[in-house]
């Protein structure tokens, strides 16, 4: 049974005496015992009495970890320069904590773990968080009409939706808030604003830090250097990390309302979202809206 690690991927091994230990070998041994590719195990920290590793896999079969503590310690003790103390142990949080369980209890633990994992997944996929961005909103220059609209829309789809606040026009700040939202167990996180072509627009770039393979379709393209444009154009973004889906929408309220039709079609509480389908649907709606605006403006003129 594959279990989502829910971003709890650290594995700490305590009770070690180290002398010129090859850390690559440590990672190889851990990968072997857990049945993982070596590329998915990384030593991230070394202290006087323990080593910390990160498991890069997003999910893992419970049979690969349950009751593997003693086998792991036994294999590590054979590494040159690595000595275990009498009270050596493996410590981890979340699903990875199953490594310290007894194999004899695997059947019972499997049933209970599956039930808990399903309950956690359902709870996460039912929570949504909405952020506004932009100095003009933060400084009270304009009213944030987007957040109340999106919260009401998401609540109508069964989500427990809430307002996360107004974010600075800073890629690191936005990325930090997105990561924090995922760690706090929100399954859907939406930002409005900051998707344009100006030097203060960073929402898409921040989302890409959470998912390097995020769907980022263009809405409109410009010639770089034209007016205030320092980027190729305007694009929205939909990305995912673990159970969390991130969506970066434009700032204009009419465009958020238009994109709301796509959210209505793809976002249901307690159900996973297909990021590419959602991104393409939003982009299609917004492109049509911009074409209509352009035609109407030309016709009126």
C-alpha cells in the first residue's frame, strides 16, 4: 500500500560515532534497506551524535519501511568509520515513523494506517486558503473584492475556505507562504494578482518554486521592453506539491470571476485536482475574455 509522505520525509539516525565516514555509502545503505533508488535518499545534515537524511520520494509502500529500524542499524554498523552506540535508534515523523514498528504487527498497523491516511488525505483536500497580493491592496489603495468572492465560491463546492492575508510583491515571501500553507494542511491554495509582465509581478515564479513542472499557460504575450513590460507576457499557473494544489490567478476582479467558471468545473472538496486540465481551462477562458475585450474596444472605437 503506497502512502503519501505528506512532506514528512526526514529520517534521523541517533547514537552514532563517526570517523571519516563516506556519506554516499550511508545514503546507499539506507536506500538499499528501504528499497528505494539511491537518487531518492540524500544526507542533508551531520551532527555529533546523529545523521539526518531526506527521502525525496513523495510516497512509499508501507512494506518498505515498517519494522525496518533494526535491519537499517545492522547494515549501517558495517560501514567503515561508523560505530553505533548501545542506544542507537532511528527517529522520524509522520508515515516514516512506521520504521520503528514491529514487523509482527504489520497487518494490524496496515489497516489502521490506511484508515488514518485516508482520513488525513480527505481532510487536506477539503481545506482551501486564499491570498491576495499587491502593494495597492496591502496599503488599502483598492478594495480586495477577489478574496471574498473566491472564498464563497469554494465554500459552495464544499471546501472549508479561509483568507490567508495580503502578500508582499516579493517572490521569496510568496513562496514561503505557499510552502507554509501546504505544511499546514491546505489542499487548495489560490493567489490573485502578480501574474503580469511588470517587475513587481512574482506569483507565477513563486509557485514554480513549489512545482518546477507547474502548468503555466500564456494568456497574452508582449514585446519585452514595451512600456512597463519586463517579461514576455501574462500567464497563470497551477502547480502541485504533495496533496496541495496551487493556483495563481490575475488581479482584475472580472478576470477572477471569469476564471471562477473553471474552478467550479475542476475543484471539488475532498477530491484531487488535475493541474494541467485546470490550467488549460482557466487560460482558455481568460484568452477568450481578452479577445472579446479587444474586439469590443476596436468596434466601439
